[in-house]
C-alpha cells in the first residue's frame, strides 16, 4: 500500500491506503480515502499534525494537517505543511 499515515511526533503507524490523494481545489489540500483501519476510528484530530509517507523508492514523507474527517466515506482531507 503506497501511503502510510503516522503520528508526527513518534512515527507510529496509524493506518495505510492504496488510494491516491485527490486534489480538492484548495491550495495544497487533498482528500484521501480507503484507510485500513478506517479513518473514522483512528482518533484523528481536526487541525492535528501527522506524517504521510509514501514508502515507494523515492517516495516523499510529508507533514500534513487534518482539516476534515469523513466518517461515512472512510476518508479525511488534509493540507500539506511541508516535508517531514
């Protein structure tokens, strides 16, 4: 699975997905679905800072800030805050 959500402070893995991020139209804002375990049950905090890693060769580790959590769609929306 090419995207791994981790805590920012300790790098603990929270969830992963193979769904690609979808641009929302906001500056550096993306929605991403398909999290296992489900995003709604992870205890994510709105405005919380997390790390999103792409473990593929040359993949980027990004610092992200959660802006919305979609319980029914197993998705969340985030803003990229730079490289982790």
